[in-house]
């Protein structure tokens, strides 16, 4: 019996990613769209050929639904998630979990109280080469990690129906939240919470367009240094590079393989990939929804739990608390 | 208090204009964007409210024109946006009795090979079939017509726009990295304008233009050469120098072979395997195709092979070209070789550039290095992502 899913917030990310992923999954049946703009939601349902319930609010839903995917503006995640949980629905929340740590805690408390499942939409955890890298790291295949660097940049990006990205309050920050949080989630998953971090960003009171993080993990000989730059004004080839004992390791975003440049053979590059690719060809949004459904049905923790989402929020708040201005003095020597 | 509406505020030029005008205490800036996706450089400012407007919808334009005294048009987009949108902007600006309408044109209105006299604005524009140039010239004519009918307007005509965040320079770095650009032998002009210099020219036109619809070139302090420009960028792209090219080489690569029509060949295309494969998606046509193939298979001897060879022709193996994948159309820009002059802008409006070409390019290099983390201890591993 497919899992009956309601999509709350029929905006650009739902239309481009979540709805196609749900439709592609044999585990899921789309049961309802919930959006204050009922007319627009109905027209999108028609475009997908869906004869489903359309409601302005969760409380207006008449049919039966097992869980909800929340893809509304960030500042609405907490009230919507708590309402769903209190109505007996599991929730998959588009990243970030909420726009503040306090709101995130309220969600985790509601999760504990109701016993329902909460998962956070950090879909990049499902990148095949990320999963491979994490596996190889656990096997100490690359030896010690000395440092890593990550970058992601596009001149501009998503435009939303609600324009919420132009308001620091509704976003809960700027590019660090909108783009950076995906990488920060993976970084927390690999190395844990940094011992030191500093942020440079170019906010002039609104959502920053550039954020550069410097971090360190551990101390002494095993210390790992980290760098990440997220930009909404410059094109940067996305990916992560690590300096390890064995060589430099390159993980381009959303690929099946990773590349090792061994220190002892600088003229060669080794492509690493799994011999049994499994389901890695499936889109990460589909893998994410299916992981959520499995978790709801089997009681196993999801790939990205509410606790993970809360940790990301704590990292974001710690970074913003340690921010200084990103120097833009291009004309000074 | 002057109230300046900047349409297309989230673009490269529009952002620079807004940022410049915001520093003037006697100016109220209305930054108008089409969508929030590209507005990050502006939305990071708390002192600026962005207005979202579709300029092809008259009511939306009228709503933002209230009490506007000056208009800058930096919009780009589809033909509809560029023509219908501009028509609405001009008529609504006239209705609002704005004191000056400044429109951004492009040197491409003089085509890919401008006439030598197009050093000065007095030369007659001729886009020579360049699609963007044709569109920009149509826009210029609309602005000049509106000026003739009482809307004070000025046209600013920039060449390649440089400076930090320049997409032109960013694209060039990428092409140099992938060996898609060569350097035409000799010194050939590459006229540029730093985006801040462009914003300054726009400000001068806004408050000093005579409104007659005049066109002004705006450039940096001197006409740089392609060798100078790419000299700044090669290091960023990890290259020592560019492959030398001759004008003859570029010209010959741009020539497209003449099209020859052959009815028999066209007929063969209709029954080729590619076309049949597409048709087989229809169950009825698929059945028909299988029937025909069955009939042909029953033909005696090697007739089936001869039919197939007659339709598809022999297997063709393309020559493997080891030459670099040069972007010849882009390289042809080096053949423009006309240094448009900003003398008129200097004379009429008192323009002097804020940044020299050298300063602008050094600033770009600094910006690029910082954006890519090359100023940090992580540069060695970040270069793996270059």
C-alpha cells in the first residue's frame, strides 16, 4: 500500500523536485496539496494530471494522509511541522529544519511528544559519491585527513513565488542557509561539530550573498582544517577537495565517482566508484522520500533526523554569532 | 529630492548604478527587479527595498512610476521584454513627466565589424545582422523617437563591461582555461568600460543630459588591446599564454559551407533508420515497419544488404581533429578593432573615468582570487576545482 503523502507548500522546489520525486516513487501516492494559494495549487495539480485534494490549511484536509512534506518558506517550517505532528502526521521538512534553534527545538519536542517521525530534507546526503566517500573514510582508506575545502557558487539562483529569499528574517540568514547548509550537514555528518569557526559574509543587514567559513576540528596532530565558500554572486565550480595522507580527494557534487590524486604519483588520477551501484542512479529527492517512508514504516531513524537538523541550526547560529565583514575592497592593493 | 527608478536593477550594470546612487543623500532610489533569483547583491542591503515588476505589464510599471523624476533602463530579456517592455517604460515615463530617461545601449549596434568611422557616435549604426545589435538598435530608435516627442532621454552605449563580478571576464577566464580562445596576432583594440565608470556616466546623463536622445559612448581611460586584457586573465586560468591566431584563420573558420539540396538524399533521410526509429514509437507505424522489414528480409541473396546500403549509405568515419576546440565566433570579436571614443561624453557631460583599465583589471584579479579562496591556505586543494 503506497504511503499517502501531502505536499505542504506548492512552490518552486516542490514543483521542480519533490513532486516529480514522489510521482516517480512506487512507495508513495500523492494525496493532497496544501497551499494558501489554492487556485495556483489546483492548476499545478492539473499540470501533473493529479486528481487530489487541495486545501488551504492542514486543518482543512478531509481525506486520509499518512505524512506530509513541508516545503514552505523557512520561517513557517516550525508551526506547520508542529501542527502536522499534533495531527498524527509524520513530516519530511525541506532544509533547514527551521529558521532558528528555538524553533528547531520546538519541533524535536513535538516529535518526542507525539512519537511521529521527523526527517529533514538534506537530500545531498544521498549523493552516491558522498556515501562512497563516507564509507571509505570509515575504512580509513585515505589515511588521515589534514584539511578540506568546499565551494558552491552561482550568479543568482532560485526565484520563489513568495520572494521570501529577499528577507533575512524569513530565510533565517542568507546564502549560508539557502545553499551552505547542505554542505554543513554533510560536514557535520563526517567530522562532527567544529571546535573553532569563523564566518566572513557580505550582509549589509539583509541576506548575505557570500559566506566564507573557516573551521577546525580536533587539535594537535589529528587536527583538521576546513574552508567553505558559498556564493550567490560568483560562479564557483561546486565540490569538495580534501588533503589526505594518501592524496587529494575530489568529490564533485552529485556524481557517482570520486577522484584520488595520489601524493606519490602526481601524474595520475584514480576514479573510484562502487562496483555494485545499487540504486544510486535514482534521483536524490526520490531516495530522500523513500528513506522517509521506510523510516515511518519500520521505526528506523531516517538518514537525516530532526536531531541532525537541529545540529545544523546550532552550527548556523554559531557561525552568524562569529561573523565579520567579508572585505570587498577590490580596488585597494 | 530626486526619485530615480532603476529598471533591471539586479543586473551587473543595474546593481552598480543602484549602489552608486544610494551614496547620494539627495536621491531616493527605487530598485526594480523582475525576479528575486538574481537580486542577491542588492537584497543583502537593509537600506534598500526592492520592487518586483514585469515591465511588459503596464499597470505594474505605472504603479512604480509614482513621483519618479528620473528613470534608468538596464533591463535585458526576451524580445518581448526588450521591445514591448521598453515601449511601456517610455510611455509611462512620459506620462509621469520624468525629467530624464537614460537607456543602456550596446556598441553591437555597429555590428561585428564596425566601420572605422564608428570611433565616434556620429557614424550611422549598422548591426550587420548581429541579432542582439539589431534589437538594441531598435530600442535606440524607440528612445530617440520618444525624445523627439517630448520625453527627455539620453542613450549610453557601453562596450564590454569589466570590473569585479563581470560575467564577460568570467566567461573569458573559463574559455582560456579550456583553450577555446586564441590571440589574434598584432595589437587589436578591445574597448572596455569598468562597471563603476559606466554607472558614473549614467549618473552624469541622468542629471546633465540635454535629453535630446543623443547617444554617448562610454569607455575606460584608454583603448586596451586583447593582449593586455587576456594578459591579466591567463594567470587566473592557469595558462602562460594563448595560442596565436591569424585573421585569415578566423575568417576561414567562420565561413559556413554552402547548402546543397538533393531530393534523392532527402527521400533517403525519410526512410533512414533514425526516422523509422522515431516512427516506431507509434504502435500502428511500428507494425507497418516490422511488416516491411519482414518483406525485405525475404528478398533473395544479398538484396537486403544492398537495400540497406542504398538507403543509409556506407559507414562514415569522421576525421579526428586534434586541433584545439577554439570558439571561433568569440575569437572573431578581436577583428572588431575599433576603439570607440568617449570624447563626446567627456566634452558634453564632463565624464572622467573613476578607475583606469589597469585598476579595474587588477581589482577583477583580486576579486577572482578572493572568491576562489586563492588568498587562503587552501589554495592548493581548491585549484583541483578550477
